[in-house]
C-alpha cells in the first residue's frame, strides 16, 4: 500500500509577509504575557501511628502495662555500666538499683479472690544504661499554664543529669512547643539554675498550643538532641505522645519523657501532681481573708473562687483544711439555686443561724446552670479547652439579687479570686521534695533507654506510665467517695444529689475497681422520694448517713 502524498500549493509573496508579521505579533504577546503559576502540590501530612501497647501477662491475672524502649525499634544498642556504681554518694547505698522485674501495682486494696491486676514498671536507676554521659544532649521544655514547682523541676533535671550522670550538655527550649522551631535554645548549667526554685513561674517561658510535631522532631534531629524532657499537663502530654511516636517512626535514638504538671491535680493514675500541695496551702490565705471579712460584717458573705476546671480537688482539700467554709461547690457535684433545699435557701438559713458564711467555688462548677441563663458562645483557648464562664461573679450576682428582695435582711458580700496569685508562687517544701523525686525518676528512665512515658507516684511508689494511660481520661472527685462525704460533714451543706447524679458518679469509678453497690435502707445516701437531700438546721449527721 502506497503512502499518501500531500502537495502544498505555493503561497503568494504578499500573503507570506503578512502571515509572518502576524506570527511575530503572537510570539511577542506570548513573551510579554505572565507565565501561569505552577500548580501547587498538595501536601498530605500523615500523623504517625500511635505506638502499640506493650502488655505483659503473668500468673494470677498479672498484667504489666510496659513503656516503650529504644531497643524496640533500634535493636542491638550497646549498654554501659551505670555511672552511679562509682558515685561517692550512691555507691554505698544497698540495693540502690531497681531490679528488672520490679513493678508497681495500680491498686493496692484488693479482695480475697481478686486478680493481681494492672502493674507499671517501677521507676529508678538500672545497672546498665544506654547513653554515655559525654554523648547525651538533653532538652527541657515547659508548656501550658503556670504552676508552682516548674522551676524546681527544671533545676532538678539539670542538676540531676550533671551530678548523678555527669551530663554537661543541657539546653532549655524557650516559650513552650513553639520554641523548638521558632526560638533559640538557652544553655542550662547547675550554676545558671542554682536559685530558680525560689522563684515562681518558669525561667524558660511557656505557651499554649504550637504543637507542630514534624517541625519539633525536625528540630530535635537537626540539633542532635537525644533526650527530651517535657513538663506539662494532659494536653502537653498528648503532644509528647505524638512527638515520641514520630521519633520512633523516624528511628531516632532519642528518649522522650514527660513530667506531668497540673495544678488542678486532674491527671489520672498518679497519686498527685506537683504544685497541688502549694495551691491548697495558698488557697488557705484567701479563705482566711474571706472568713475575716464575713465575720466582721452583719450578715457577711465571703465568696472565694479557686482553680478547678473539671476537677474540684483544690476546693475540696482547701475546704477540709480550713474548717471555716460553709459551702463548697465543685464541677463534679451539681447544685441548684432556687426552691426547697436549694443553695439560696441554705445560704439564708446559715446566715440567720451564724450571722456570716464562707462559700468556696471551683471555677468549673455550675457551668451548665450559667449557660442556660446566659447562652454564651462556644469558644476555646489555644490549648483546646472550653472558655469557662465566671461562676464566681455569677454566683455573687444571684446571691445579691436574692437578698435584695428581702428588705429586712441586708447582706455584705466580698468576692475574692486568687487564681493567678496562687499559680505564680514558688513551690512549698513538700512540693520541692516531690519535684526532685519526679525529675530524678525521669532522668533514670531516660538513661535506661525507656521512652514514651510519663513519671509519677502510684500508691506511693514512683513508676513509668505509658502516655496513653494519663491522657485517656482525667482524674475527678468521686462524689460517692468518703472524702466528699467528709466535706459534707464539715460544712453541713446539702448534698444536692439526685439518684441519677449518684448513679452517674458511681459509673466514674475506675474500671479496675469493683463497683460496690450503694447501701440501701436506713443508711442510704440517697432516699428517693424526695429526690434531693437538704440539711436539717445544725444537724450534720443527716448529710452523711453511712458515709463516714
């Protein structure tokens, strides 16, 4: 088959010149026209998968919730003798090193037929370590709100690394998580941190948010950091968990350790958070001032608002320590204002009896009641926490409105909010010692190659706890517990409980703890009907039947 042949007719010279001129104009226009911007590539950021839980079973229902180790993803790492073996202060201590199979029980109150239950790896120094002192490059960062004891933890981390293990390269990350990629580091030495524990706040600065995991780990990798100590609350520890997961995904030889911080004492599993004792102690000053003001005036009312976004531990313990409080309101215990057995009725009765009263309210109490009357916008801060309405001012306004309607019953009300004063003070002696123990336990764990954990006391023994354990839920006051019953007996306040409230609170008990049925009959805490308990005048026994 022959190929087709195309024959072009000759073009006249005039037409050829015109065509060439038109082509030249088109080419010139193309040169002057801006070139289209290249299409942006769509970058998909894939979050690192959460590390698998390390569960080890044993006889009798024993379960060890272990923490990650560097050898889980970097096998055949060399080990070295612990420098503490030749340390003049520690070498004389018998059994100073923790045994490999030492664990701490999550629950120590058990029954005859109970399983051994959940355990955590015990904190402390090991005989072999995975870092030599001269190769350690450590970083410390503080995140979230202020809390007494932050500077003490920083000091003890720096001095502990230097004095116990001979580490000389420690840097501080300024301004929270953002500091990893937006700020320079500051060198930390035992000399530079010597007296910071006597000051409030944090010398490194802090911020909320700024969690860009990829940038943070890039900075860790670029700076050659192989130990990261992250001090912060549950939101910060969630961020630490993602950082640890990304470090493991990249295969970096870097230990990521959390030191839990929350002034509200709402971190799960551990016995208490540092700064909590100091907060309760400082709260006494505000309560004492409110009591003096109330007692010195006719029908004086002192209202003190304390910290406690979701947990009322500070308000509860401050109330028990003071013994001058007539009413304690916390987020876990609902209350109502009007009607029989309500807060306003109780306040009026108490003022008629004693001539004065003191009310302590946690900042997170009564948010549902305030929201119904104000219909606020649903806003959140940089940490993702819901912005709370001011229950203190709202409660003062309601009390004033109530007594304005009673011309023959004038009151004098004083409102005290010491929140930022309490947060900014240095830690007391008890918290200083506690911060030292936390810092040392964190150092021992990192040197032993453990990572992806937070440290804290569990039933009085320091342990290494997986991040997921302390971020999955918050520690809250159990209103069916004996401690809250002691508050009711101390203040003689109404319980404000309905049967549904008590059943809901009972469901908040730990899954590992068997639910004990509520006592029925004569000693029942709740006797429906009526649905609400109200106190008899001057009779505290009616408030805590069977709950001593």
